[in-house]
C-alpha cells in the first residue's frame, strides 16, 4: 500500500489521541473545546501569535505554506484536519504522504476555486446559478449579454464576506468591475443574479466509512455581505427542508467528503434551490448547533474525521444565532454583565460565545450569541429589543 493510500485508509482515532488543525482561528478553537470534552488533545498551525485556537490548544506559530512546520504538526498529531479552506493545498497534499489526513486534499483543492467548485457541484447532479468563466473585459461583456443584468462578478479564488465580488447592475459597471477584480491576477467568474426568496444552508457530516448525517436547515440573513442571523428551524416548508438536506447528502457523497461540508443555497419564490457555495469545514451558519442540537457541528466534525459513529443531529430547541462583530463587543459585554429583563420577559436564553481575538475591529467576527427560545419569533424579538445591532 502506498503512503497516499495509507493516508486515506479509514482509521479509528480514539479519545486520548492528538488532532492537528491547519488553521488556528475561531473554528479551530470551538473544535478543540468540543473535542477536548471527548478526551482528545489538539495542536494548531497558525501564523498569528496567540491565535484563538492556540489559547485552548497547543500551537505551532508558522505560515500555512511552511512545510517544515507542517511536518512538525504531523509528528505531533495522530490525525490532521483543517478549519478553513484557504490552507495551502500543496501542504495538505504533502501531509497526505506523510501522515493521516482523512479529508484528503482534493476537496480542499476544489473548494478553493469557484469554477472548480461549480463544476464539481454540477457533476454531483445539483443545480448552480448559470455562470461563465471570464478571461478578458470583452468576454465579460459577452457573458453579460448571455446571463443578463444584474449579475455578479467574482474572483475565482480568495474572497469572503462579500470581498472579491462586484454586483453589475448596468453596462457602466462592467469596465470598473473588471479593472478592479482583475488586479488580483486570478481567474474571474460571472454568475447570473438569482432573485431568491431566502438564503439557506445545510451542514452535512460524512465519515470515512460513508456514514452521513445532516443538521437542520438554517435560514440565513446577511447584512453588508456578512452573515448576521441564522434562524432554525428555517421558515420554509417541510418539503423544502427535505429537499435541501437531500441536496447536501448528494453533494457530500458525490464529492467523497469527509468531516463537515456546509452547503449554502438560494431558495427562489417558485421553490427552486440553487447551490451557491461550499465550505469543507465547520461553518458560521452551524454555530447554532452548539446548544440547540443533541450533537454540535464541532463534535460531529471530530467524530467524522476520527471514524467514530456520528452523533444525533436532532434539534432540541428553536434558536437564532446572531453574529457579534467588532462594533458590537462593548454593548454585548455591558448587556451580559447585568440582569436581562428582556430575556426574562420574552422567555429566551441567550448564550454568548467570544473567540478570544485580541482586537475588536469593525465588521470583524468576534463572537456569536445563540438565542434559545420556545419559538424563533421570541428570539428575534430579543435581538430587536437589545438594539445592539442597530436595528
């Protein structure tokens, strides 16, 4: 058996072992906090001193493309995973030769590039918004004629929370959009603008043995292209709930995913679902699972990459997750330091999670609150009453 085959051969990694994480941000932090309760040890590789994950686990301070540091991570770990998809795929491929990386590097390579990702989704038999690869301003003009306006021009790599994209609303936007985004020197993709009724996401977990489970559908609301709220249960029909979860299973199986894969979708007014993006890791829209589900997304990811039986994903309580950005930290801390009359009156239980980031910058994700309630309307009413988010 080759070293590559050995790296992909399922192994049961029992509690007490060490899990290495490529990346040391908040997702790694919450993974380590959850997995340590199961008895696992953690070590992360991240270039930032005092990274969020490094505060609760061991840390190797080095660049993501530092191969010697990656080898050190391999020496200290029994299994390696990653907490965000912009990890160097070459390093992940090298680690597959030298250690156990059950997720492999193929899905990482695919989801780092929007064009590869869209083609993979289509190959799995799932619809995406019509799109075109763009290599010049003239190609962009021709694609706009085919796909219509408005449409969205995006860089094929990089970009998150609305960065690396431009909504084209008229022909006058074409030249400046192309000039701005082509500066990055990467491929561009034009997507037809989908007039959606709701944005949804489903997180699926798949083990190396092929066991798969999905979490309840989250209804997501973005503000300034950053996730603001995740509402669960989503305000959709049972039929759409089932269809969305089936699409996530189809993608997880079609792409041979291991661990978590988050599938973001658009729901149109006529009930059509289009997959927008994938993330092969824990996801912001799955943070609600920490208190609201029998198994959190972080525990489930650990279970999956360690080839343990997957946990029950049942929803125990309605919940609304609301992100805490840099500008919200001070009022949030003030509110949580005193008795919360609004929470008592509305019958909700807000659970605060902060990520340990050193500097509270505007629009930077610093934490989140899971608002548990008898129904999502009560949770949304609490969020409105706090006025922390400038409603």
